[in-house]
C-alpha cells in the first residue's frame, strides 16, 4: 500500500470518528432538551379553553354552548389548571361519542390555551318510522331528533331496516328533487311502502305519486312533468288520486272514486264529473305496453291508494 493510500485511509477514519462524536452529542442534547422542556411544560398553566364549531351551513345543529355543557365543569375550571393535566384524548373520545358530531379534535396551543374544534354532522333528511323520528346525514348515519332543534330538510316516512332497505337508499331521490325547483316545491314528503313502491306525496291535496324504485329519475320525472303540464290543467287537480310512473314508458293515473271532503277554507268542491281512467304512454309506446310492440304483463291500472283511518 502506498503512502498516499495510507494517508487517505487515516483521513477517512478521522472523519468517521468525528461524525460519530457529533451524533452522540446531538443525541445527548436532545435528551436533555426534552427533559427540560417537559419539566417546564408541566408547570405551564392553562389560559383558557376555546370551542370552535365548523358549521359552514349555519344549521346551528351543534353549538359551542351545548358542547361546553357536555364537557361538564372543565370549561369553567380549565383556566389556571396545569395544561398537562387536561386530557385532550378524553375530550376527543367524549365528543366523538355524540351522534351529532362528525369529528372532534382537541390540542394544546403554545399560548397555553386548549382549542377544541368540532365538525358537526349535517342532516339531509328527517325520517319517521316505527322506531320514532331521527335525522340522517349523507352517509345514512342516524342523528337523534331533539325537540329543541328543527332543521328544514326533506321528510321520509316508512319502516326501514338497516339490512334490507335503509332510509339512506332514498337519498339519491331526495337529492334529485332538491336540485329541481319545480319538484322541490311540489313534493312535500317521500313515503316508502316497500323498496319497489316509493310514494311521493305532493302538495296537491288527496293525491299520491307511485315512483316505484329509486332509479331512472330523468325518465320518470319527464313523464310526471307531462302529466302535470298537459293533463292536470284539463282534467282538474283533484281528478286523480294516484299517479304512477313505476313502469317503463308509461304514466298510469287512477280516477278518484270519492270526492275530497271540502276544506275548511273552501265554500264548494269542484262538481266536475269524471269519466274514465287515463293512461299516457311515452313516445312510440301504446297504452298497456312497457316497450314498443311488447304487451305489458299487467294491463290493470294501479288501484287508488288505501287511506288509513285512525
């Protein structure tokens, strides 16, 4: 080995030793610094507890005052406490267990305060079923309905099973109606008799729309639009009690068998005498057909909705 190579090896060993010494010094410094920091932070006193609700929709479904009550005496006693004695993990677990909260986060800030930020669940519909009344969010999660709160959202009625047909499956239909100003103003409630018989209850008194399954929205609402724009103005708004678009390419309307009772604010009821049931077919589809040239399996009109009596 030449003298030049031996000199180079000694130089490399010296550099390696220096790097190792620096690494050890840094490690010792970090241990000491952390110990000092932890000791100092243990004596830091809390300057206050802040609660922020990220309610971008301004629903006021969850308020800072309500969350403060859920935390018991902590908000009032937090000021002056050792900040390390405030268990932020327990705060998060408590708030995340509340059904109205999507996510809660609690952090200690450098100014000595504790900041709690909460994302509330946003109800998109209110459900009435055999289990009572509750709100649901976009994913179908239930939110308890409280008499102290009222959220103006669409109403869904029916008997729902999470394993068979949960209320969340109706949300695409709710969204479609909400996006259209006409249907949003016309439909007052959605009633689910079964997964294949979803009823729209319009503001037209004594009338129901059988929408069928929650699909083919464009086609079904296009046929409904024809019914309300072309037939109702001629026949009268109280002439039919049931309108159905559940079968492909058809509008089936059932004539009212009995007159509606006169409303308190009306002096007389329309005396027009109805004649026959009316069926409006889609383009190139004859009455009683599902598709052009194909006879329907059942040519009978949909019977009038059975009105329940108390």
